C-alpha cells in the first residue's frame, strides 16, 4: 500500500542452547554488543512451579533476579531467574556487584552452573513484557524455561526467559563440535 513506509527485515540473532551458554559470547561473535539492564532482585516465597523446578518445598524463600537482555542497546529478552536462598546467602547484595550471573556464582559461591534442561514454546507476549521489549502486544515470543545445576547435578537455578520472537533464533546444541 502507498504511504505505509518500508519494512526492512534483519537477520535474526542466533542464540545457542547447550550445556554452557554465554549470552555475551553468543552475541559478540556475531558482531553484536551484548548487555543487560537490571530490573530487580527480590526475595519471594516459591510458587509450586518454581519449587518443583528447584526441587524445594513450596513457600521456601527464593531470590528472583530480573533483567532485560540487550543487543546493540535494543531489548531482545526478559529473563527471570530463581535461586534457592538457602544455597546462595546474600545473593541480592552480591548481584549488585556483577554484570554476569555466571561470574557472580563462580566467584562468590564457588558454583559453576551448567544447563540441565531447556523447554521452549511460542506464546503471545504479555502487555508488560511487550512494553519492555518494545514490540506490539499481539506479537509472538519464544518462551524458554531452563533448569541449571552445579557440577554435582544439584539444581541451582530455574530461569524463565521471554525472547522477542521476530528477533531471535534459538539453536540447540546436542554434541560438542
């Protein structure tokens, strides 16, 4: 239609899902500057789905960390990470000192974490997430629910990430190349 302007499609950002995933490395290798905007870190009681994923009792205190993932200063994801408070004392105070959750866990808690499982699905974006991702409310998102464990296979993190569906391509790595 005349007067509607021009839409220029860009190639999706490729994001590997595997045993170890580095957000910064994954984007930097594509020539994209990766960064985060911290939203909040709060203590909450574990709801049943969170408790089940973390293998703790419902109602036990967990720490919720939320942040927006940015690619060249554009929002591409919103991540909600849940950690058992008993395993990570002072997590909120420690998180303020770090840009990387992985680096914080390694340096403050001697915890190297790896992916145990990731479940992905498509969903329509919630209104609050649409505002933060700067996308229309009727747009699809990629919803990734992940469980991460330490090297002794103890669950240490449950993550729920909402990726902008039009901007992302998730790649599942099943063997090391």
